[in-house]
C-alpha cells in the first residue's frame, strides 16, 4: 500500500510521481511505525521530526557514499559536482530521497519517499536519540509511505509510483571502454583494433569532451575527427557502438548555431531577467531550461543529428548543474587576476578554489526558469529533465531503447535512462564503496548503473585494476573509464600476464550474457533489480549486516576482493552454493574461500540454472548456436530458471515481443516450457551440465526451437 502525506503547501511538481496509486492519509495512521514529534516552520525552512520506535536498518539514497546502512548519518540532497568521493563527501550528484526501513527481525518493513526536488536534508538518527528528521527549504513536500511484507514488495510499489525502468539495449551488457579522452579518430580506431587484435571482447567505445570543437555541444572537432562518419562506420563494421558525452552548457559565441538558436528562447534566466551565465569547459556558457518541453524538443532534435552521424547513445555529464564559476565569480576573479580570460573556466576555477565547489550552494538562487520557477526549488531535477529530452525522442521518434546514462539524477530517472556514479578514484576503498553504491542505486529503483571500473581519478595499478574489473563483471554497466592525466588503464596497459588475466575476466562476462540479459529483462518487467543486497532475497539477520557481498540476479552471489594481497576471504552463504570458477561446493553459513588473482569468489546458489554461451568479441545473439547451462540441483522437482530473448534494441518487449522459456527439474527430467514466443528465436543446442550436492555430475543436451515443450531425461 502507498500512502501519501502532505506537509505544508507544496508548490512544485517534482515529476517523480507518475501514477496515482496512493491513498491520502495522515501521520497518525503510522503510529505503529513512527510518530511525528515536531513540525516546525522556520523562515524558509520546514523541519519534520519523527520518533522511530524500532531498532532497525535504513537502506537507500542511491549512490551516496558511506555504509549500506544509512543510520547515524545526515545526508543533503542538492545535486552537486563533488568529485572526490571521500568517506564523508556530501552532497553528491544525485538525489534519491527514498529509503527502506527493515527492523532487526524483518517484521516491520516500510519505504519512505520524500518527494521534494529542492534543498533537503535527511538525518537518520545521527544523534542516537531515536529520531529521523527531514528538513527542506520550501513551502511544503509530499511524503509517500510504502508498506508491504518485504523489500521486494516495497520496491515494486515504489516503481509503480515513480515509473518502470526503460530497458537498455542488449549491447549495453558487453564490455565498455572509455577514457577522458580518446583525442583523435585514429586513436579511437587504434583502441578498437587493439581489442579485436588482442581477442579481448568489447562492445562500446566512448567519446569524451574532446570530440567537440572547443567543447561546443553538437559539433565535431574537424581537425581531430576529420572523417568522423567514416570512423563511426568502421567501428560499426567491427561491432562497436559509440557513446558520446553531452554537457548542457552552450558556449556563448556569435554565429555558433546552437547558441544563436537558443539565445533569448531556451536558456535559463538570472534573477534580473537577463541570461544566466557560468563558465564551464567551453568558457562562457548558458544553460538550456530542460523543464520546458519546447527546449527538450529542440535539444533532442540536435542530438538526433549525432545519432544520424552514427553515434549510438549519450552520457549526460555536468548536469547538476556543474558550474566552474558563476557570473559573480568570474567578475571577482577578473578583479583578482588581471590576465584571466573569461573563456578559461578551469583557470578561473583554479584561482577561486576547487572545481565544482564553486557555486556549491550559490547558483540555485541566481537562476530562474522560463516559466518563472526559481531554480532552487527544482534544482535536483535538472539532470533528469536533460535525460528525458533525448530519451523521449529516441523512444517516440525512433522506437528504440535509449542508451543514456546521466551523472545527475532525481527519483524517476529510471524511466529515461541509467546512471553512473561519477568521479570515483583508483583507490582500494572505492571497490567497497562502489559495491554499496550500485546496490543502493538498485534500491532507489535504478537498475542500469555503473561505476568507473579501475577508478577515474588517480593512478591505478595492476592488482587494483584486476580486482576492479572482476567486480565490474557483476555490475549492470561494465565500463572502464579514467581521467585525463592519470595512468592509462585499458586491459593491456600492465603487461602480458595482466592482459591475459583481464581477457579471461572480460570473457567471463560474455559467457554470462544470456543469464545477465534474462535476469535484467525479467527484472525490468517485474520491477526487480539485477544487482541487490543480500537482504532483498534473504530474510536472515546476517543479510542485513553484510555490505561486501551482493546478489547478481537470482542465482549468483558475489563476494569481491577489496584489498591487495588477499588470498582468502570470509563469505556468508545463505544457501548451499557452488563456486562458479573452481567448482568447490560449500554449505550455507560462514565459509573461508580462496581468492586467487584470476577471479573473485562468485557462487551459484543451489537449485538454480545459469545459461551461458561461448564468449563473442561483441554481443550478437543471432550468431549464438549453443547455450550451455550450469545446473546446480539437490535433485528435487522445481523451477530452476528462465531464458529470455528478444531483438535486443527495440521497444517491442513492452508489447510482449519476446521469447520466454521456463526451465524446470521434474523427477528425473529437465523440462523446458515455452511461455511466450512472439519473437522468433533460432534453433539451438542446449547443453546441460548438472551438478548435484555431492559433486556428481550429469550431462545431457537437446535441440531447442522457437516454440513448444521439451522433456529431457537426465541419464
Ligand atoms: O570536469 O568530460 O564525471 O566522467 O570524463 C570533468 C570529462 C568533466 C566529469 C565526468 C567524467 C568525464 C569528465 N567530466
């Protein structure tokens, strides 16, 4: 059940809530879960304080840093380009003011979504006085309390309220290589060729800001990318997709078409009615008002030209909005530094403090939207609306699934695209942190997420890169990315031995594609995340406390390695499980397992079946003629797994244009039932390798076609 409570007089539509599936109610109805003990209006701020009755756990808030359990901490929601994710860095790029409470005994569970897109602070019992408080700057806010019997039900309802995830194309699950920046078309092609020559699978290559002329959005740098269409065509022939970065700031420059188009019509205003300007990569820029539909249409029309050139998707960066320097800062800096050029955002920022810090709180108050709404009331939705612009065009005009990831986001972003966690570091500590962040993003309803594998800032080393990559295999988005000026971290950068290890690591990801895609797509349909914390599936007290293990789909438990020189680690297993790599079988409970450098512990749980395939150099299901199933069974009859397939790129899945098969064990047979056959799949050989708890194995195989039911005796 979803209940809505209104505090004060909300005067802003956050756009997070898409469906009226709630009941209006009052806080008294929840006295069993919590009591309102204070409601205070203090100038521009409203504070609500609640007594919490139970001792329990608070999970959520998306990719905020800190432990998985958010208790004991205060978080601010005010989207900010905060590029050093140290343990107390806050606020960050995104705002997902949604958490789930779970009592120690799992008896009480509820979700709490505080829908307000301006400045907000949520304090989860930081004083240890059994209170939570919510503070906003504004006239009022809506809160949705979601009840249900477990986290699974609560998340499903949250997604009914804020919208289902849009599916990503299947190639989004291949390996992705990025760098700030591959500077020229030759460099891009060299990188691509190297992957093919080295027999290292890769699906996606990224173009960072240097593909543009002077960082001007919707242009190409014609010196460094003179034949960009040809480049893109060659890449496509080799099976690559190409993602280019989009930054919202439009350079102020006469005769620059995008600027001239938008000037006076599409850009945010300042409080005096003039144009709001800041300095970012291109120098002086103005910012499109993506809240306005005509602006979104204009932006999307331009983005479409990139798609026509051959670009396959976008990553939306700097959309917090990140501003190196505001107008006032620029004036100040010019006074201080006589020679500072207005155009040089970086240098200016350097003189003013650190990049991104600038305008931290400030620029919310300086900006007004085209409809008169002050920016500080809706700041946290800027990135969401930027992503909405291109997403709607790709879905509606092209009938395709968008590949869009955004750095800034607000609740509801999952309807338009996914996210990455921004500028992490090549630090061991960030392996643990990123596990927590992608799991918490799942709890915020964002099912396609990722982090810069290898770390963005700082220099990676061989062992750290290997461990990062091994975690990346089990992340929805598996993208290696790093910052300008840092050690390069493509898989071949650390010599033969490391290259060979990483090739196998990436190939393992490709083996799992049928499993990953099935789990992901069924998750999209049923509002179940691909990556999730243990307590999502297991109501055991250990599951509430473990943040360095997680589930990747419903069959695989992952236990990464997050320190150097580790040879063994402790793993808690909720069920009997088999190690995916060495085949060792473990009973449930606490176990010590080996962590050789070649792999991290990952386990298949009992009574599941995992479909795999031979690794390809890029994902192409049409070329797959054999599916190999790893079955781990206690011998009893039950449903083991599913196999899902569709065209991988269109929106046909929404109209049930897919092929779905269910895999069961019944007595001494494997049964395959076709549940849906509105997408024609080719005939394939399905090989089953069945392992029983005692370690004994059986192998059977069968030809499987588009339709029908199959019974295979296990002999
Ligand atoms: O000010 O485009 O998070 O992924 O490589 C830095 C350059 C701007 C920040 C993004 C990062 C990207 C970088 N960008």
